C-alpha cells in the first residue's frame, strides 16, 4: 500500500514539473508578453519555425498556448 501511495505521489510531482516546464517554454518564447508566440518569436526555436503552418491551426500568424502545447507534445513523442 505504501509503495502505491509513494508511486502515485511521485507521478503527480513529475507530471506537474513537466507541465511547468512547458509553460516556461511558452513564456520564454513569448518575449513581448502578448500571450501568443509570433513567427518572429518562434524563429528562436528552429524546429517550431520550420513547421509553423502545421501548428498555427487557425492561421492567425500567432500560436496560442494550446497550439504551442501541440508542438511540444509531438516533439516529445
């Protein structure tokens, strides 16, 4: 029982750290603090810049947090 509780607590801590890291990556790229990432800001991350149209799903020339999260999720896989 103790091991299951310990494992569950560890899993929650790790998933929280991953989520926080993703949020930090978005904030780091959003240099003008607009709440979105522009194509110019994305150029700091060549992998994102190279696939810009794939992740700018609404075609507004900006990535919101959900669009950026999709990029990060696919990059990890």
